[in-house]
């Protein structure tokens, strides 16, 4: 089963392609013969990875992502304090700690279901991150439905990094804006140069995200935003 490219929900946003590229990045100062971050983290062949191996590797990857302020692979949204998968029997449970002090927990995810069709340790861990992100989003979504706690969460806010103005007009056109209207969301540095755009629920977010991905633009932030009910 092919994993989805992007997972978006109220707990987190995961870009699988960026995650794979992040794991494949070269490292310096690692063990002799180690060339990539995945190798440095000891991701072994899937045949040798027990449930404990997958869980410890998953924790290592999530901790490294959390420590890397520059990565765009996994963005945990503001309402969530931590996504914490734990070993349970022959599988993994997903815990989501909310900033309001509540902890949500999933049913046990079986080891074989997490790693199926994985040809190596990287595939096994990526498949597991996909499942964890999906479960975390489902947990928070169901919590909102039951409690009404997210009733004011009406959409996402996306920040896209730009280097100059060349993408402003075509991005605005892709979003269906009239000429020049994109300037309302432009971010500039202290000397007035365009450094990015910040787009919220008033605009066509899906079109903006699609344009950014098509042109290789970097996401600085992609998060659920809580708006005032009267906004």
C-alpha cells in the first residue's frame, strides 16, 4: 500500500516526501562509513526490526524532528503539546498530549500493520510515522466532535517562504485573486524585501499549497489556527 504524500489534520501536518529527503540528508561527524541521517540513526533492514526496534527508531526520528527547527516534514500544531507513540504488547499506541492538559490515546496499532510492504528500515519507520500522524489527527478530530472543543478552529494558516517577488503574481493568480491583491498577505524584511506570504482562511489555501509544492517553495509554517468566533 502506497503511503499518502501529505497528511493534514488538527494535530499535525506530515509531508512524506520531505520526511524521506530529511532522512536521506548527508551527515557529518557520524560513525565511520555512515553517509545519511537514516544510517546514522541505525535504521536496519526491516527483517531484523522487532516491535521494540521499530518503536525505538520511531521515537528517535520524532525526537530528531522535534529538535530540528528548520525541518518542514512534520509540523505539530499549536493545540498539541506532544505526539508520543509508546510500545504496547506487539504494537504501538499513540498518545497525544494537548496543551489544555488532556491526554488522548489510540487503540493498539499492530507491528505487522505498521511495517507491511516495507523493504527496509527507512520504509518501516516512514510507514509508522504516517500511521502515527494519521492516528493523532483522528484522535484530536474525534475529541473536537465529542467535546465541541475546536468549534472555533475554522481553518489553517500557511506561511510560504519566498526570495523576491517573482512568485507573487502567479501565486495570486493560482489562488484566484485579482491583480495586486496578493500584496495583502506579503511579509517583508526590515529593508522592504519580500520574504514570504502568510495566508489564512480568507483565501484559497489549497491552491496556495498546490502552487508552493509545484514550484518547490518552502513552508515556514502550516498550522491549524483558532479564530475568534466573531472574526
